[in-house]
């Protein structure tokens, strides 16, 4: 039992992270998590964190939220200091493995109140986890957090690139499209705006029922709506689906294909007609 005032997240970061730990959650992150969690400190929250590393964050959540159950997932084996800690469970495996994510939810027996993705920081894995967890295993009104989405601005990251500021001279009367980086997790965070706007734009809800996006430097907080979204479209396919051409384009392509076939018929007829003439010319040249 701790005596004195309950620890802040800053106290716990000092307690559990070594100062040179690259995973140390920054001051801005801790402030944002405090805003989110302080009013709910005594609740029996269910928390899932993708990415465990030394276990410092799991132990911080454990001490900050005395009635919460905390599940961690990491591709590496669990660090010794979290093994056997009450209310903390660690599963080993990939952050995007649906069976493992189901296993995590089965431990708490209900959807999570908070899911944090601090694992690979690759766009495709981040998106697969979100696609599976957000609509199915996050409680209505719950929060989904993606940390360090700025890897999309890192040229040495597999799906990142060199940061390029958007062109601010494009504010011209006839400009319709305002371009900006779409690489890696940066692109995914920008796509979330489209998902949130789908109902406003089309009248049809997205399966990602987003109530609110709170985008801060390098971290995004996604609040799940209390209203149900559209039905989950099913598992993410393993190969990207090519977009279907629009109907008018398909008609034009069919017309071009018919013209090409006709052209080929004409050329082969010409070849047959000209063959004796060409043979005669070659023979006379010899
Ligand atoms: C930034 S660290 C996590 C730090 C931890 N959340 C904290 O705040 O102390 C990232 C972790 O993600 C793990 N990881 C990387 N790729 C993964 C994947 N595909 N699935 C699950 N974990 C992964 C790494 O092994 C590493 O321990």
C-alpha cells in the first residue's frame, strides 16, 4: 500500500523508466493521458497496450489505476518484472494477429475501455490492429490511442519519408486539392478524418464510428462513438484490393478493346494478302 497522495503519471514514469529509455512517454503524452484518466482513476477499467518493451508503461498503468486490468501484447517475451503482477497480463505475438487480440479480450471478458498502440509504428500493422480492435473490441465511449505516428516523417523508417512542408502558396482561386504527406502512420491519421466525416458527407455511417479525434504532436486519441457504426466489413484481406474502374471508364475500355480487336483482324488480313507480293520481291532481290 502506498502512503501519501496517489502518484501522478510523471512520478510513475520516473519510477519505472530509466531516463535513457527511448520508449519513455514524453511530458505531452503524460499530460494527455492524465486528462483522460484522472477522472476515472478508481474505475475497474480494461486496458490493452500493444508494445510492452521493458514493461514500464504497464507498471505505470497498474499503479495509477488501482482497480484496472491491464493486458500487454509484444512480439518479444514478457519482461520478468511484469510476470506474476496482479491485474497485469502479457501475451506474446504480433499486434495484428486477430486470434491473439481475441485472446486478450477474453482475459477481461468484455470490450476494452482504452487501447494504446505503441508497438511496431508501421502503418500497415497499425491499421490492421485498428481495423480489428476499434469496431469490435473497444467499448462505446472508449478511447483508442496511436502513439508516435510521426514515424511517417522519418526517412529511415520503412514506410516513412523526408518531412516536406505542405505548399502554402496553393491558396489560389481555382485550387481544389490541397496536398500533404500521406506516408505511413501520418497517412492513416489523415484517413481517420475521412472515416469520421463519412456520415456527414454521405449519410452512411462508417464501421469506424468515430466521435472525436484529438490530434496532438505525435499522438492521436480517437474516441469511439456511443452510437453503433456500420457492420464490421470482415477481416482485412491479405492483398490490397485494386479499386474498381468507374462504370463510364469501363465502357470506354470495352470500346477500345473492341477497336483493337478489329484492327488486329485487318492487319492479319493484310499480311495474308501481301505475303505473296513480299515473297516475290525478296526472290527478285537475290
Ligand atoms: C516503443 S516499445 C513499447 C514501449 C512501451 N509501450 C512503454 O511505453 O514502455 C515498442 C515495442 O513494440 C514491440 N513490437 C514491435 N513490433 C511488434 C509487433 N508487430 N507486434 C507486437 N509488438 C511489436 C517491440 O518488441 C517493442 O517492445
